[in-house]
């Protein structure tokens, strides 16, 4: 009878150990899923921030290009004005 009780307690201990391991794995899996979901949401937030930064850079590039075009026009206008001034100075020097 002592051997039967030992076997019974051993079997019960084994079943309880297996059940405890299964429960622990499920809890770990649930915790890991929550952690991965949190990380995923943070990565998505960072990705949206990067997209916003890219849009800001594109907008800045457009503004800089517009300023460059305006600067070129002003330089051309200044060149033309200098030529006219040089002609006027030439006229007044001759007199």
C-alpha cells in the first residue's frame, strides 16, 4: 500500500507540475503579447513622426527652391540695372 500511495502522490505531483508549467507558459505568452503590442504601437508612433518629418523636409525644400528662383531673378534684374547705370555714367562722362 505504501508503494501505491507513493505512485499516486508521484502521479498527482507530476500532473500538478505539468499544469503549473502550462499555466505559467500561458501567462508568459499573454505578457509577451502585451509587451509586443506595446512595442508595436510605439514603433507605429515613431513611424508617423518620421513621416511628418519627411513632409516637413519636403516643404522646406520647396521653400528653398522658391527662394533660389527669386534670388536668380533678383540677380538678373540687378545685372540689368548695373548695365543701365553704366550706360548712364558713360553718357554723363562724355558731357
